[in-house]
């Protein structure tokens, strides 16, 4: 089955012949190789590029073992370039080649070459690779399947698709697993055989794998909740009866972020127009992986929905923060107090800004007022949206707040502009 990953394909197409190395990053098994060697390759063929002008090399294929030597690689590619027409160089798992940074820099000197690479081991999962090519590299970050992509090839109703996605996430191989057990086993094995192994390989100073695992489990349990290294250190002390310094925890979290397993969302003071340094919220790049860490036991609907919507907004290219609105109010004694209200997401892209609140439902007047309170307290003209689990079409209330169902939001790329 072929999932059309049109957004990422268009991102690659828009970068053609821009003079930079196109570096495709993302969580391992999220579909980087498929994007480059299937979808982009087909695009090149369909637009008339001759096959002998596409130099595609999969370094994890033993056929190309000799090309893991940097000098052999350069000679191989240069021997393939026999005229002045443009050549497309596609290299998969480039980190398997020794001195790959030096090789890529050398390839940039070939005037009629357009270069695309992927990598997925512990080095290439790191943001370090982007630093290596600052000013010469152009990153395309590939996420696991969005719900829209997942549903586009799903054999079943939208409700069945949501139930599967909600539990097992969007790693492409999940679509090939025909039982719950296969899905669960696959996701659990990814952690041990791929992600954790990569982190331990890259950071050889880590002496206690159990601490790393336990921190990941705690972060899995706390999606949608504010935390920071100090709080997490206290959690280790109270629940695990272990001492783990906030400095060590900060390093471990950084390793998870560099591996694209988790992402950090900061708090933003909407009225004060400034960031609040701590605490933060952490979200998993794939909700199925998060659920696998907890053996699919801790399935709080509101937090999982929050994580999925956060990912969807980032897939669409938005910057996403957690909003805080401070308001002066009278308490029951008539005294003025300052009260903080949370806006789930403050979403920006260029001059566009949206305030988004999430709710499982608005089935009572009290619940509706509670969810709208923070949005009503924002006194600017940017769009305010509430996303609910109920399957309802977008509509506006008397306060100008747009209310839409989760499927209306997830299945339409332009849903924020209703």
C-alpha cells in the first residue's frame, strides 16, 4: 500500500536545484527512505529525468558496501557524471559512510549535482548534523503519518481508524500489522532495538540504562502536564526512591529530543507577550510509541488527543506554544485576585496566529463556559478555536469562537481557516 505523502514530496520539490544539501531528518522508521527512494524518485522519472541521471545509493544494502569508503564513493559518483546535464544524487543511510560530512561537502563542488540524503542512526538522529552543514544544508523533517495520511489508506470507518491511530499512532509499518498484538510488539521492539540502542550508542557515558528507561516512562505518563527537571528529580526521589539530579535529567531529555522521540512546548504569556521559562510540556512525536512505553494501559483521552493535535499543528509547519492568560478578578470576598487561565496552544506561522482550546465535549453550559473562559479573556483579534471530540462541523458561537470536531480539524489541512 502506498501512502501519498504529498506535503513532504512538495517540500523536496520546492528545494530542487537550490544549491544546498537536502537533509531528510526524522524519527527512525517514520518514512524518510520511502519518501526519497520511492515518491521523489517516481516524481523525477515522471517529469522526464533519465534513470542514468539519478544516482541512487542505499548504503545499508550490502551491494554498496564498498561505497561506505569515502574515496570509493566520490570516485563512483564522479564516474557516473559524464555530461553537463543535471544529476540527482540520492544517498540513503549516509551515516554508514566514513567521513560522510567531508564527502557531502566535496559533492557540493560538482556544479551539475543536486544532493539529497537521509540518515537514521544515533548520529544522524541528532541535531548535530544540521550544525555540521549550517548554511549548506536544507532540512526537511519527516513526521510519522498524520491522521489524514493514515486514514487515506485505512480499510475501515473513520471511527475505527481513529481508534487504531489513537492507540498505535502513525508509524507507517503499523498499517501492515493485522492484529493488536503485532502492533504492540512492533512498537515495543522499536524502543529497545532502535531508539534506546541509538541513544546508548551515541552517548556512551550513560552507565545506567534503567534510569533512562524510567525517565522515559515518567515523561510518557505526564504528557499534557507541566513539568521540569527539578520536578522530575523529585518524582524519582518520591516514587522510585532514587536520586537522579536535575542536571542528569536535563541531559537525558536533551537526548530524547535530539532523537526526535519527544518535543518540548514552552509557556507563553499572551498578554505580556513573552515566554515563561519553566515548567514545560513534553509531547511524543508518535503517540503509539508513547502508549507502548506504558504497555497501552494509561490511555487518558484528553491527553492523547492533546498530543495528536500538537503533532498535527507541527506537521503543518506551525510554531506551537502553551498559552497563559492572566486576568484580574474578584473573589467571593470581593478582593481582587490575579488568576491564570491556560490556552492549550498558541499557534503561529508568519503573521498568522490562532488560539486553540481542546475539550472532549461541551455538553453542558458550565462545561462550555469553562472551556471558553481563557479564550474570552484574550483581547486581540486573532482567531480562537475550540476542538472537541464530538464529530461536528465547524461553527461560530456568539463570542466569535469557532467550534469544530476532531475529524474536521485533522482531515482538512485548511481547517484553521474555516
